C-alpha cells in the first residue's frame, strides 16, 4: 500500500495538467470516495486524459513537474509523485465524453474535475465485466457500484 500523500499528488498532477492544457477527469477509487461520500482504500490516484493528447508530451510535462515515470502500458502511463503516491494516467477514447461531462469539485487543494456518478458507475461496470480482470478487482468494482448507488455503510448497523 502507498505511503504517499494523495492530496499533494492530486494538487500537483492537476496543476501540471492544467499548465499543459490537457483535458482530464479524476476517476478510480478517489473519485468513488468523493461521489459516494465514503472514503475507501485505494493504491493510487487515477486520472483519465483525453485520448488525443500526445502521450510523449504529457510524459515530458509531468516529468518536468517532478513526477517519476514508472511504466507505460497500452492505455495508461504510471508515475510516482515525490511523496511516493502512485499516479496513473489513462488514455481511453471511451472516457473522452466522460471527461467532457466531468464536474469541478473543490477538494481543498483547488477545484478538481471529477467524472459524474453515472459515468463512474459505467466505468466500474465495464471494468467488472472484463473477463481478463483479476477477480479481486472485479469484486472491488462491483462494490464501488453499490456504494455509488447509495449502499453506504451505517456505523450503527453492526454485524
């Protein structure tokens, strides 16, 4: 599990993306916590970037902003913030319209664009249905969908 600083990483990556001019939206577990109102454990901070953005230029922009490049994959690039927080940037044409619909949310580190709840549910359902997805991740995706639909824990309900 990461010992990084999610707030600092989120502030710095969105600042770098803003300076670079890359349209983005926060996705993944951090977005689930924001949209459901239930903070949940997550290994990294995930952002979707418009698929037409130059991958090489984006990598250069984030590296010059202090992020360490950790790996490149077909649809994503992984970085590490100076605090140790992993940051994953996803390039997927399916997310482009979701980035357009994202809403600005003030998270105390500035206004951050976050995908809508409906779009986040769609992303999580799509991920959970992927037969190549690891079973534990698919279960987490289904649990995220339940949270986003209002099945939130009640601290007084007990076992």
